[in-house]
C-alpha cells in the first residue's frame, strides 16, 4: 500500500554549479505546482524566452493513470504567471524535453505506450504543439534525452522491454539532423546498471565528454540521480562511468524518498523529489477501475 507522489522545484543556480558542488545540500528549491493527493507534477524541463521561464512537466492523475503535459510560466523574478495544459494524447505522456533549434521550439515527450517516439514543434509557443511528420526513430524510446555534440545529434534513452530493462539499460543513437535518419549505436546498451541506466535529465557538455543524469532505481523507482560521464563518444565507441550521485537532502522534507530529474534551464536548474504515501485512497480508485472494466456490460 504505497503511492509515489512527486514535487517539482526550481533551484536558483545553473546545473554546472550543482555538478561542481556534487550535492544538493545548501540549495533551497522553490517548490511549484504540487497538487497533492491524487495528482502531481514531475519530469520538469524548461526554457527561457523573452525574459520568462517556461517549465514543461508531466501532469499525472492517479484517478486516470494517464499523464499529460502542462506548462507553467514564470517571469524574470520567478513569480508565477500562469499554468496551461499544452499536450494531451490518448496515451501516457511524460518527460517533456524541450529545446530551441533552428528558430523553433521543440518537444520530445516520452510516449512509449503509443509505440513511437514523436517529435513536436511549437506552432504557437508555448501553448500549441504539432507533430513533426519528418521525424522517425527506430525505437519507442523511454525518457529520450537529445543533445547536439561534435557535429552530430545524439539521443540517450532506455528501450521498451521488461520492467528491469526499462530502469537499467542506457542506449544511444545518432543522426546528422534532428529529424533523422537516426542510427542505433552498435554498442547498445552502452550501459546496463539499475543504479545508473535510465536517463533522468539534461545531458551537458564537459570538455570532450558528456555528463548525463540517470536514475538510481536500486531501492525504489527514481531513488536518486547518478551522474554518468560519457567519454570517447563516437558512432562506434562510448565509455561510461558514474562520477557521483545526488540524493534529496533532509532539508527537502517531506520530499526525501527519491529524486529522478535534474534538468538545466539557463541560470536555474529544475528538479523533482518524491515522498511515498501509504494512504489507501489511490488504491480505491484502482479497485473502482477494475470493477468497471470487469463488470460493465459490453
């Protein structure tokens, strides 16, 4: 009888500062958008545009068990402006990586239950998003994390598969252009470890290497962040190693049971932290759904 509840926060420091500190101790989040009970916000990613911060996050409701993508707008002093639902599909959506490229804003949400990885472009930023039909990807990638590095687009992701594979396998793909064609790395999975396989945030450049936040799922889903160094990255080679780990410090109480997103947004960093609830309320909705599915006449 347990329910994971997530809280999203803004840290007023760039991600590079947190990586140098090797800890979240001493960083005080501005907690945002928690709905408590049956709903929460998680997987935050953000971009600045015209002196406003736009945060995109998974809006999850245990009563429907289907995530949508919400946008939260903040002004230059990080005062809340508005919140809006910007992307909804028949399938679950989460992990809405958002970035700017060639004059447009793009979003790459996790949607492996649809059987595809879909790229969206903002036709009217930040509220209206349209599918890009030129984009194709060979796998229904989970928590796909893109970056342009040394003349190529790279995508780091976990593959669909068993519960363990989705939490422990790190794969890579590369392309000359964002829309592809995408090529799977011949060394996939480039890493397989329950403590540091599934992506958990923004890859960033560190000299000739990349640093990728990944999730530590050894004790619980999204129990912490393991920072993985990707060295010697090329279409034929990649070496991975964990450089350090991050956990939710005691000062985050009551959100100290997990941490599974660390994403860069200019001079701020976005995180989410977890508390585990033992309330039976969510399970009552699970039983109600099962009864409706089982006994409603067809």
